């Protein structure tokens, strides 16, 4: 995929940068009339440029055979989870090139699962990019999990070298991080990206009255995530939360009363909605079996 600066001349590039248009994605989001005004080019030339940009960012059509060959050619095809039954079900672990979501109630081990998968990835020499949006990640806990690995593992220098931690607490910061993450994937050859979690940002920044706008922005985030997973053949692990759904209405971000559940008017579902769910390849649910036993 060619960057925008290779598709236009120097003068046009400077004009676009002055309008904060720096990537092919920025071009596709801009209004053609705005581009005409910024660059001084006619409508037909802007149309040709937009067509070129779209060809750069839209994935090429591939047959099932080509996809299978590409998967087999990948040096790391799965990331082990350290849960034998789950790894057996997925033929080795979380598949690279896909998006896996894990969701469940608070305290059900979602972040613990992410750290465990991260430690498993480090154990096989994979670079991990971990994006923390809640402040739930702690280095001490990560080191503790890494040290407890059942097999012999490298020294803790592997965490310093192959574990990249980002803290992005807003939607805008997370969106910018995903835009810049492409360079890190190329330079660090990362094979696992963990985001814990998008749901926390959605709850902090969007109320129930902003449901439609929230879905549009979340779809934009997931488009970037899917692009990174499929283009660079990495495994992406996302954390989701649960919300209460009124059976006769839209989900709401507050707990319902017990009467609602007893009457069948409410149920607990994963947050972020159906639009988000359609982008996910694998969905894992954590739940309490007893006070001290969890199931995935």
C-alpha cells in the first residue's frame, strides 16, 4: 500500500498537509469540494486521485486458496492461550489475521486472560503490543504471570524488548494510536495486539442518547483494527464488557433492578452493540460457575 506522499506531487502534498490530510484514509473522508478548494485541482483530477487512494486502502480480492496459502506461509499462525482445551479447539491458539473478543462481567478474569496470552506470546518469541485504556494493567502482575510459565522461559529482558505498552484513555487517543500502530507492527514485527478495552472508553465518552454516533465511531475503530489484523497477519485480542438489555428496547449502560430480570424484561449481553459484533471473528465469554471458579 502506497502512502499518500507517493501519490501526489510536493506542492499538492504540502497543501493537503496544511489541511491536516496526511493519509489515503484522510482523503477518502474529505469532501471532494473541500479537496478542490485545498489543492486547486479540478473535479476530474480530484476524482482520479480519490480512486487511486481507494485502490490503495481497499483490500484486494483473494480466493480461499490464496488465503490458506498466506496463512500457511506465516511464521506464527496462532498465539497459544495457555488453556489446553481452548488451544485444542482453535488448533493451537488464537489465529493470526483474526479479531478475538473476550467479554464478561467485572472481575471475571478478562484482563488476567489478556496478560496470560501476552505471556504465552512472549514465551514463543512474539512481540506484543498492549493498549491499556482502563489503567488495569500492572507491570508487577505481568512479570508474575510471565515467571509462572510452566515451561522454561527466557530472562525478563524479553518483556523489555518484546512487550510494548501504550496507555490511551480517550477515543481520540486510541484512534490516533491505531493509526500509528502500523509503523510499530512493521518495525517490531509484532504478532499480537491486545486492547483492554474499547468498551470502557465508549462508556466514559458516550451516553445512551449518543447511541447512533457511538456506533458509527466504533465501526471506524474496528475497521482500522480489522485492517491491521488482516494486512499484517496478527492476532488481535479485544476486551469487552457487559451491559443490561431491556428486551423491549435498546441496551442501556446502567444496571437494571432485579424485578426486570425476574420478569424476563431484561438480560445481560456484551456491550458495544451488533455493528461491533459483526467485525469480530471469535467471541469468548467469561462467566462465574461458583464464587471461586470461572469458565471461558
